[in-house]
C-alpha cells in the first residue's frame, strides 16, 4: 500500500529533539527524509545519555526512525555544492539550528529560493520575532516562557516542568502540521514558503486554557474549580492548580490500595456532573445525590476537597485497576496513573503499533513509541534509525555523482 507522503523529499537539517520529532512523523507518513549530519560527529544526541557503549543512544534512535543519513560538511565549499544539489531535488528543508546558523552557512531564504522556488523552508526556533529571537532554547526553557511552568505544580511549591516534552516534541508536531499545510498550498500556488514554529508559541498554544483562566480571574477575582477556592487566596496571575482539572468537570488524583509502597498506586477521578448519582452510589454516599449541599455542580464547588477525600476513602480499598474497572461500568471518567514500566508492558499499545520493538544492528532490540497518528490508508512501519552517514553514497549516486567523484569529495572532507 502507498503512503500519504510518497514522493515528498525532505532535506532534514534537524538535530536534538524538536526538529527530529517533526521529520520522523513525516517519514512515518511516507516522505523520503534525508538527514544531513557532520561527518565524524553527527547529531549530538547520538552520543548523549548513552546506555550501550559504541551504539547510538536511545535518545537518537527513538527520534530518527525511517530516515536516511548523509554526512556533508556544509561549511566546506564542495560540501556546499552537494547541499545545493539536494536543495534543488527536495521539497522541504527542515531545520532547528540556533537563530542565524543557516544564513551563516550561506543558505539564506533568498538563496534557497534562487535554487528552488518550490522549496518550503521550515524552522523551529525558541522564540518568534521580538526581543528574544536570537536566544538558544531547550525544552524546559520553552516550558517556562510558554506559561506551562508557572501554572504547573502545587500552590505552596515552586513552578514545575512536566515530563511531557511539550516544548520540543510539541513544537515538532506543530511544525509538521505547518509543513503539510504549506505542501498543500503549494499544489495551488506552485511556490514554497517559510514555516516557523516557535517553541514559546507552541507551549502557549498547549497552555491555552490557562490564558482563558487568566482572563476569568481578572474579571471575577476567583476561579471556583481551583483548589484555592473557597479558603485560599488568589493573586493577580493564574495560580498553580495541583491536579485540578483544566476543564469544567472537577477532578483530582486519589490514592489507591498499595499507595504506601507503590508511587503510582493512584487514580485520576473526575466528578462528572451527569454521573453524580452513580458516583454517590459507588462510594456509598447515596444521600449526597439529593442533598442540596451536594446535588448540583455549583453546590459541590466549595466542597470539592471534602468530596474527593470521601471518594478517596473508597479508592483506597481498591487497586487502581480494580477502581478503573468498577468506575467504567458506570461511565465514571477516571484513569489509573500508569508507570512507564506498565506502559512498556501494555499488550494493547503494542497491538496498535503505539509501542514498537525495533532491532538495531549495533544496540540490538529496544522499545520505541510508534506513530501516534493512525491513517487507515497509510499505515506506519517503524524502521530503525540510520547509522551516521549510512546512506551518503546512495544519496550521492541519486544526485548523479560517480563513485570516483564521491571518493574525491570524501578525501576533500566535504562529505
Ligand atoms: N556541517 C558544518 N557545520 C554544521 C553542520 C554541518 N553538517 N551542521 C551544523 N553545523 C554548524 C552550524 O552551522 C552551527 O555553526 P555556527 O554557529 O558557526 O553558525 C553549528 O553547527 C552549531 O549549530 P547550533 O548553534 O544550532 O547548535 P548548538 O548545539 O550550539 O545549539 C540548540 C543547540 C538546540 C540550543 C540550538 O540549535 C537552538 O536553539 N535551536 C533552535 C531551538 C530548538 O530547536 N531547540 C530545541 C532543542 S531540543 O530539540
């Protein structure tokens, strides 16, 4: 079966996490992704957080599946010519260098347009245009400047960053959408364009509900679903809300059986209004279903702590999976806190290809996260990440270089 992006060639100038996340997705959808790296070194993550001596790290392998790797020294004059040939052959150039690095190499937007007016040039940067546009940015910086850190954590603690890589992988996802959109527009205009996904913007987009709450707070001075209500105080900015739900259905994380020794024996429990009567029945507080202090969502808001404490008395008598099974029977929304170990061993995630075992010639078998987006007419087969420069000769031959020319370029240090 063909793939959605068959025939699309991506010149992949990305490194670390944000850019590689984007190009890996495009590769999974069928694009031919040619990753350009420096000979002898490659993407810095090949050797970061290494767990097997001499093998590419999991950091690298898990972000670079289904790609080809070519080595080119883009600061070498002959290397630049190879890159020019690639620019003429590809549809999209994706990069996440520090601001200005592509220009310093000599590949300005104008130069790229001269070489290939259909070329889409897609970039991840830390910030969009403005006072910080020249700054280098990593994941946690993006979480801090995009509003995630100030709104994550508990009220009495410092700002907290989340393990979900919303700055890097999140922005890579945004960029991928920008690229396919630009490819679609090109089918009508015939022209390429620049696509920019700034990490600050990507994180803020994912924190949209907190900007919603900022404006609610400014209008009303209080947010009744936040744990600060009714006894705490609200300041000028959206406070950290612990595990409170970001939506209109209050929720919290509750202890389950075994919490004393298992750090993940917890469940997220949502007191969804339409199933309130069922909740009362399950936890044995039938009288709350009709009592005026508990029967309506508004009446419950000032009593959420007491209500969750009462639900927790029930969840503590069950394992998180027992609680999930019982609650689901009554359509009560909840979710066990799954550890990475539990997720890695989850059979259903393996069946759907969300967790995939991959074989690598140097490191052997390892697990990775497969394509989380499933297309019925474009299924994803995850193939291992390339070794450094594994496809240099193959790609050079496709560009029309003879074996003798390839050898000469190698001797000159251009590839
Ligand atoms: N041949 C020759 N030179 C090459 C090359 C190649 N194949 N590939 C890269 N280089 C050069 C670049 O031209 C650049 O040189 P100059 O500084 O002389 O212009 C140099 O390598 C380093 O690039 P860099 O500044 O992007 O790398 P860094 O390690 O110093 O910074 C990072 C890393 C991530 C902070 C920075 O790239 C950045 O801010 N990127 C944008 C935001 C981003 O994506 N952050 C997420 C990072 S985690 O996903």
